[in-house]
C-alpha cells in the first residue's frame, strides 16, 4: 500500500548518512540513538573485548589519550582494550570531560544460544563519570590494582599509570535567597550549601547570612575545594563573581 511504501521510505531515509549517501550500520544507528540521549558525554561503547569511541568522541579520545583514530564506514572511530577502561576514564575525566560507559547487556555465549543470535547486541548506559563521581566497578583505586598485580592476575597495566584517588572529591550545591528587598539591595543574603562526597557518602551542609563581599561563602568554598558545582539558574552577581574568581569550574 501507499502508506507502507511511505513508511519504508522514511525508514530508509533515517538509515542514510545524508552527507556521504551511505547506509548507517546497525551499530552506528545504535550509537546515534544513545548520543542523542547523552549529548554532553564522551561515550565508551563496549564491543567485544574493546571499548570504542565514535565521531567527535573518537577525536576527543585520540587527542586526550594519545591513541589513533580512523574512518570506519560513516564515523571516525578509536578504541581501547576493555581491561584498560578505568585508566582511560580517569584520564578523560581529569581533562574535564563527562564520560559515559555503554555496556553490552548480553554475552556472546548467551546470544549464540538464543533465538536472536544474528541481531545486534543490546547495550545501555551503565555509568556516567565526572570529577566528583569517579566511583564504581569501572574505577579501581591504586591500592586495589596494586594487589591485583602482586597476585599476578594482570601484568598489562603499570600501577604507576593509575592515579591515586583524590581524598576529597566534593560536589557542592549553592543556593541563596534575600530575606527581603531591602537586604537584597544592600547585597546581604541568606546562603545555603550542601557538599556531597559520593565515594564515601559523606554529606556536609550549612546555612548562613552573608554580606556583599561574600566572605562567609568564600571561606567555606576554599575549605571544601569542590571539584564540581551545582548552581541555581539565577545567582546574585556578587556570588557569581566570587565563585568564578576562586574556582576553575
């Protein structure tokens, strides 16, 4: 029917790279769909015994990790061995990137025994890392990996490559509100802060009155040294200037 023909045409257009006029592979289509959901993250996609980067993510990985990238079908691509994922995730995060890890949700053995053995592996985001959230099964501390090497379980990684965990990776949230219009005009304001360290579960919070110089806020921020900030859509000019001057976030 005409409707079925239109649907087929639309599906064909979706699978077509408009720039090169070539058809996207199933894996490329899967990546495109995931990238739409996590546009601001560098995505590491598990493909067998490797993690692959595609498109602009591959260019970022090549630059930051000093690895090569090349054109494969419709995308530039780069790859790293799966056993070195934690090393490279740390390096990317240290350079200020948000990193998403996309893992296969089924093993090759289970897939071969199933009815859909010829279809694409199902994949989904299992972790999203930033400077304050470097925790989880993909991120091993130096001591843990040193024990692994000592037992002879893996000799492919130099323990010196593994950065030592930063003890205080605080994620800091700042909010504020003027008590009244008069206080707001003078620059006086009520400030609330909450600092969370995901690696240990530690939570610190405080609320206080601050003046136009924001000296109280400055003292607390300098003491905590947060690696990430969560700020409201609107922040007073004195607070914004202060945070911009004492942090590089």
